[in-house]
C-alpha cells in the first residue's frame, strides 16, 4: 500500500518542482512571441497602407521620394533591431516602454515605405551608397544654403548608425549599463536620421512622403528630448555623432 501511495505521489510532485525555475524563461518566451507578433502585424499594417488613388505619379529612381524610402527603411531597420535587443533584457520600465514604442512605430513606418517602393517598382533598399538624393539644388532653381546642402553625392554610411561593435556591446550589456547604452545609441541614431527626414519633408514630390517624413521629424525630436533627459537622470551623456 505504501508503495502504491509513493508511486502515485511521485509523478504529481515532480512537475511542481520543475515548474518553479522555468517561470522566468516562460515569461521571456511569451515576451519574445509577443514581440514577433508586434513586428509582423506592424510591418503588415504599414505595408498595406497605400497612397491616395488621386496621387498616381510614380517617383523615379534617385528621386527624393524613392531615396528617402530606401535609406530610411535601412535606418529604421536598425532602430527596430536596437529596440528588440534590449526589450526583453532591460529592467527599467521607462526604457522598456521607450524601446517598445520605437520598435512598433518604426516597424509600421518601415512597412509603409516598403509598400510604396513595391508600388513604385523600386528596390526595397539602396545600392551604391546613401543620401545621394539629397541635393543642394532643386527644380525651383534655388540653392539650399542651410545644413541640408552638406550632403552632396552618395555616402558610404548614414550618420548615427550603430557599428557591429556597438551592437555586440549592447547584446552583452546588462542592468543599468544596458539601459544607458541603448539610450545613447538610440539618441545618436535619431539625431543622425533627422537631416534626411527634414529634407524629405521639405523636398519630396508626393504628399504621403512629405507627411510621413514630417511625422518622423516631430516624433523623433520629442523622443530625443526625452532620451536626453533620461540620460541626464542616469548621470550619463550623449555619444558624439559618428
């Protein structure tokens, strides 16, 4: 009888012991699953956004609209990657909330830009350099004397982009160090992309491109202010522009 009782209790008690240490990994797994879902849904919703039917002109390769959509797609892709790296690791709720907002917002915008490029029959990403679409002179015949004109011809890399070493360091960072490094890299990333957004908001030929670019300007300026304040609160300072 005792043997029967022991054998019955054994299978019941063993799973209970095994479950306790697995809960953190289960929560992480659920977070990752939710993150993947947010990425897929955000991209799909963005991709399905179509320009108004009255806006039928198709931008050509090398135009501001196409160049912006291609370059900013790549720029946004890294912001999504930076956010995804820290989302399941950071312990600070404010940093986690920021990372989630950036990830979902920029993934949606990435989907929009990729949808436009598909409609325009243009490659999804740039080739042969970046920012060559930012020219100092336009069809109105007026030179652009502001900081916009500093970008002439294609560049080998876009300002603000994290290096492979930066990404490795972020993946290896933990605790408050991960919070600070993410904030530093994201602030530099936002500031590096701002000239492209401002240029497209002013010079793109299509309303949808100008509207999206201006929305990016407004959103990322606000986020940059918040990130700067968060760094100050943590006794840290921004990284120099690369």
